[in-house]
């Protein structure tokens, strides 16, 4: 058939950008030139649990949270940008491949013989390949006759599915295939006559996607290299943000600690109008209320102490007169009628108790006012304890376990009062035998007073040194003032020592343990202490 007689074939109209589902299903298309790398994590061994490390501190948690959010946001944005960029590169390549193939076929198809023989098909394949960018492999096909621009006409990259789809639809079809690590774009295009009649001549161009693979790999590398700087900037911003948030918190923490140490004038300066500023204002309001309440309580306590001290001081003069009168009455009691003698002795005993109470109240007022001072002298602690027992007539009632000598620097009067209070307590409320023991070791003297009475109830152990505390709630009167153990504890503390109360291990009874340093630090202004009479007390 001559060229003038046969209808001039023309290139098929371009197909849509994406291949039909049937064509794309024919061979799985690669989604990326190089898959995005994943962080390698060692697989945990069977039965082994990885330790959970929780960040400590609010700053660390804020920074970690900020960096994690930044990392997640960056990774998400990067993945989306990579996908869009890769899609754009592939679509641009597809458009270019289709347009180039269509233009080349339109230029060569009018001169092609139809039906062609093997040689004509080979020449057409070589001509189409020569006119395309990169001289890709071109396969031409006319019914059962096939030819290729180079290599085999049965190249496996031109899949049977793609050939069948092009033949059935009569339109341009695309397919991306991979062979090993290489990706290819295969464009199949039928050649039709001007009237739309099918010529049964089909052309397939196999274009390598090496350039596109390099572009996408370079994009992925750039994204990966830029991830660490982004994380570094995120960490710096997180530190700045944490510093801004934590500065008011640290200020509140320091103010709270100063307030706990007793600095009630501590305040925090609110900054801004956010929740932390509201918290600072609430703290200041609470501190104001606390300072006002404490000031009122201290004022009331000072008034109460002044009242007790003033009353005790005012009672000393009339009590001195009453004591002299009761002394005379006691001397004359034997010559009085029985009822009058009994009344005189009762008045004398109660006056003595009142005098001891006043003396004890004066002593406690000195402790409360912080004016009590030690008058330290070199003395024999063992001899002091023996003297305490002898002066009160307790030598036959109290057993002793004392060393021959125990040199110490003590306030003899205060030690005498303390030991007398503890021993008198044991004699009145315990049961014989009562034992006083003294040991010294490592610069500390330990005095224990043990009795074999009923002991102390568990709820009484915590209150035995409280003022006016009575272990037996039903007992409203006692031989003492109710301040003896409290005075004993204050005397021990003044020496730098302590007193502990406990039940005797292994049997009934109570044990009071007095510990005193053999060489306490001398108190300041101790020469200004007024002379005070010794006091005794029961539990």
C-alpha cells in the first residue's frame, strides 16, 4: 500500500496521568526510590524487661515533652512534604515521558508501513528511541510481530498485563516496575488512524527512573540531616520556656522554705497575670494571714507568761508571811485542841505546796523567757546524787549503783533538782525497789532511775514531760505542782542533755534516763542568774 493511498495513522490521544486500576494492579509500583530509614532498635531478649527510666524534675519533663512534640511535628511535616515532593517528581516524569513519546510517534507514524514486517518494526523502534531523551528501550508490536530498539523484544519490564490493557482500552497506559534496586516507568501507547480506527500497532517505552531516585534520595538525606538541628533548636527553646515557667515556681519554693524556717515576712513578687502570678498572690495572702495569726498567738502567749510571772512574783511576799505563821502554828500544834491542831497542820501542808507551786511557776517563767542560765562548777556527779538522796532522807528507800567518783562540769543545783524530781516521782507513783544508776562513757553521763511499779501507759509516754499532765485522769490532786518533770527536762536541755521515759524492759515499772555531757558549753551571762530555791515534783 502506498503512502498516498493508505490512511495516515496518527498518535493516540494522551491518556490520563495515572494508569487505570487494571494496569497498576498488573505489577506493584514502587512508592519511593529509597524507603525512609527507620531507627534500629535491638529486639528485647525473651523474658527480659527493659528498665523504665522516668525523667525526674519538672524542668526535665518540660524539656522532654517539648522535644518530643517538636520531633513528632517535624517527623509528620517531613513525611508529608517528602510524600508530596516525591509524587510531584514522579508525575512530572510521567508527563514528560508521555509527551515525548506522543510527539515522537506523531512524527514517525505517517511514514510507517502498516502492516509492518519485522524489519520495519525494528527500524521504527530504533527511530522512536533515538528521538527520546536518554535513548530508552522501545518495544514495538503489531499483532504477533515484535521488535525492540535494543536487546530482546520480550523484555520482562513490558508486562503482559500492560500490553493487554493498552490493547483492550486503546489508550495510553503507564506502569512503574522494579528490577532489583532499579525502578522503571513503562509507557504503552497505541497508534491509531485519524478517524480513530485502531492500527493494531503498539509502542512501549521503558524509561529508567535513576534521576528521580537520586532526587528523592537527596531530599530524604537533606531532611534527615536537618532533623538534628531542628531538635537542637527545639531543646534550646524548651530550656528557655522551662526557665520562664519554673522561675516563679522556684521563687515560691524558696519563699515556702523560708516561711517554714520561721521567716513570716517572706513574700513573693507576682509577675504577669497568668496562673503562676495568681498562685504567687494567693501565697502572699496566705502568708499575711499566717503572720497575723502567729503574731496574735505570740502576743497572747507573752501576755499569759507575763501574767503567770507577775502572779507568782506577787504571791511570794504573802506566801512568805503565811509560811512564817504556819511554822509558828506547827510548833504550837501540840498544845492546841485536837481539831485546831489538825487544822493548823493542814494549813501548814497546803501552804508549803502553794509555795512550791509558786517557785516552780517562777522557774518555768524563766525558761520561757530564755533567761535561765547555768552556773557551771567542777563537781563530782556521783557525790551530788548521793547528797540529793541523803538530804531528802531517801538513802534507805533507794538503791544506788554509783561509781566512786564521776568528775563533771555541772550546775549542781539544777542537777540536784532534776535527780530529786525523778527519784521523788518514782517513790510516789512507782513501787520498790527504786534504783538510781550512773555510768559514764564517751564524754556523756547517763543517770537511770528505775522503779517496779505499774509503769506508764502507752498514751502517757508522749505526755509525761508536759506541764500539769496527770497520767491518771481521775487523780485531781497530787503532792507536787505538776511541773517537776517539765522543769527536769528543761534543766537537762540547758546542760545540752536529754531525758527519756520508757517502761522497764522485761518486767513492770518505769525507767527515766537522764543524759548529760560531762563538759557542756558554758551558757552566756550565767553570772546574772538569780538565786532560786530547789524544787521537787511528782509525776
